[in-house]
C-alpha cells in the first residue's frame, strides 16, 4: 500500500486484490448479515470491510508491538461485535 501512493498501477492492483477478498468474505457473511436486527443493520459488504479493516489493523499493531496475539484478539473482537447485531446466535 505504501507503493500505491506513488504508483497508480500498484494502487489498482492492491485495490482489486482487497475488493476480491472482501467480496469473498461478504459472500460468507451474507447469512449473518441477514440476521442483523434493525434498520441500520450493516450489509454483508460492510461487515466484510470491517473484518478486513480489523485484520489489517491488527497485523500492523502486531508488527509494531511484536505481539502476534493481537491478530486473533481482533478477530474475536469482531466476532463479539457481530454477535450483538444478530437476532439469533451466530
């Protein structure tokens, strides 16, 4: 991503990679998104972006703090947050 700031082709390639990954995750999260309660319920695509953001952020923090446990902690945190949105247990 750092190279993407100065290289439009790199930016497009990275964006395409993340979009494909987010689309795959959104497909997996679709049944969960359908269970989300309320008018402000996130879409599967929004949930996928949130999960990717959590994972990518936790990777940066894991490197900064030399603490790889931050990655599974972030995923557990996402899962707990998701559980508060659904009307049925995940």
